[in-house]
C-alpha cells in the first residue's frame, strides 16, 4: 500500500492545530480550500473572520472582503464599514 502523501498529512496537521485553537471544522475546511492549504493564510483569515464577526459584521460579507483584500486587516475593515 502507498503511504499517504506528505501534503495530506501536512493538511491534517494544520487542520488539527486550527481545531485545537477553537475554530469550527467547517470553517477550517472551507478556508483551507480557499487558500490552497496555506496554514499561515488560513490562520490569518480565521482570526480576522472571528474578529470582524465579534464587531457585528455579516459572515458572508467578511469572507468576501477578506478574499478581495488578501487578509489585509485595515483594508478589509474599511471595505466592511463602507458596505
């Protein structure tokens, strides 16, 4: 039998670390796909998503703006405020 590809093991490890930080499984999986499995970008995205969520912005708007702004907090916040 073939061994699991290292990329998949890396993906599982990243997901596990993010879940242990308290992020929801569905959000982690969606973000992993959106950012081509870059743990650094996913972590930034989920952190900002939670922050903006706590500020009362709509989740779907936050996701859209963060993608457009490449996880740049200040730009994303400006966009959200203008909506």
